[in-house]
C-alpha cells in the first residue's frame, strides 16, 4: 500500500516538473518570436522612412512625377517580411515588345534636355518595353526600354510601334521550313532551353514541322512558339522564331565573279591592305602584311573566292582556324581567324560556296577575315585578283 502511494507521488511530481519545463520552453519561444517581429517592424519602418526621404528629394529634383508610397509608413508594422526572392503561385508578368521606327540614342532620363546619351537603337530593332512615363505637363510620353543586349534607356514613345500578338500556328498538315539563322539551331528534347540537345540543324537547312508548343517563349528578344520538327531522321523541338516557310526562302544569288574568276570572300570592309604596316598586335613597325584584312561581324559567312579544292583545314596560334583552297596553276587562297570552318579537306568547292564563318581565333584583335593569295609559296596582293 505504502509503495503504491510512493509511486503515485513520484509520477505526479514528475508530471508537474515536465509541465513547468514545457511552459518555460513555450515562453522562451514566444519571447524569441516577439523579438524577431519587433526587429522586423523596425527594419520595415526604417526602409519606408528612407523611401519617403528619397521621394521628397526626387520631387525636388524632378517635380511633377507624383510618386506615391505603396503603403502608409504608419502601418509599417502590418507589413509581412518575405525571406525568399520569388513569390510562389504568382505568374510572371507578360513581357511587352515594340519595334523602333527611327534611329535614336537612348537617354538616361525621360527628357530631351538630358545630356547623358546611351547606346543607339536603330529603326527595325525589337525591344522590350519596361514602362511608359506620361508627364503631367504637356510634352512627350517616354518609354523605358531594354534592348536585345540587355541595355536600358529612355526613348520617346512615338518612336515605337507595337508588336502584334502572335497567334499559335495551326498545323493541319506538315510544313516545310528552313533555318534563317546564320548559325546552327539546337534541336532539343522538349520545348525549352532546358531540354537536352538532340542535334544541330545547320543554317538554311530545311526541316519538317509537325506541331507547335502550347505556349510561347522569349529568346534573344524574340517571342514565339517552339516547333516540333523532323530533321535527319530525328524528331525534336526548334525555336520557331528562327524558322520560315521554305516558300519564302530567297533564291541563291550567284556570286559576282571578276574577270579572273575571283569573288569577294566575305561581305565586309578592307581595313588593312597588302604590304608594309605596323603590327596591330605588337604595335611594332616593319611588319609585312602578306594579305588583306576584311572587317566583318562575328559569324559572317566566308565563301571560297574561286572554284577549287580544300587543300588544308587546320589551326595554329597565328591564324587560328584556317582553310587553304588550291586552285588551278599552282594558285592558293588562305582564309584565317575563322570562328569555325564549314568544309572538309579534299572537298571540291565552287566560287562563292560556304567554307566557314568569321571569327577572331589566333593572333587577332577582333573579328575579321585575313585573306591571302599565293602562287606556290609567294604571297601576292589579293586586291589585284579581286578586281
């Protein structure tokens, strides 16, 4: 009997101690929570107070903007702090694009009197419209835009033209399209840049489109659907912004061939001629330039200047990626600094046929084609052959 009473007393005592410990833990947790909330409220009030100060200074500098705070600083304690950067369940706001109708140098502020100019946009450029500013006083409406190069600035809204909303294409039958890009397109396993690479589809290659994605994507400033296509026995997804119907494919233009059978190897401007010069890399005089340099954009197609056979396709530290074409009468042409070559050794090529793309590999200060003409091993002035 006595033993039972003793055990009961022990159990009651332990239960009371446990209850006291739990209550103390709860109080500590509550104090910690209250401290965090108090600190958060102070931070919010401080941020909003600084924003109010910023608003006042900005109104003095640029009156008439009418900036209003999203909340009253008196109610700062009701704000909820969020520790992560993105809100789940809230869809991303759709991007708005426009076409520039007139060449213009972007401003750092929405005013013609702004003396700080930024990058230039040209008529026909497609840009993203971030916001439009309509001043209270009579004057221009301005748009803050973002270019394809991720540069931002202001432009008068009247220099922009809305881009019509694209409607999802309907493929009642299979469509033949071609790659309008000067570079290969990546065929992916799903309609997303996250899809695995299946294969590369070369420039101007024709594909068979069998369907389209349900939603659009935005890549390089272009907003369009993904196209499901067949190419070289494989099926995958290509970004439709770089595809056009084969019926719209322009007929190949025959190269302009001179009396000697030569055509210009790349569209560009000759910026360094044959003969003595100052080395553009070392800046030392006494260098002899054995060819000509033709300045052209990165990736610009390089074509064989005359019909012949690919004599060499190689690379070295001076010329980078290069190709040598052998012609009749012991005549050779050299095409250097290519970003990548597009012809194999031993291949026969016609005048004007694609053999590579402009780059800046090897000893080069920028993208260009170093072009040489040699009789045997003796360099000749290429401009004498390109007349």
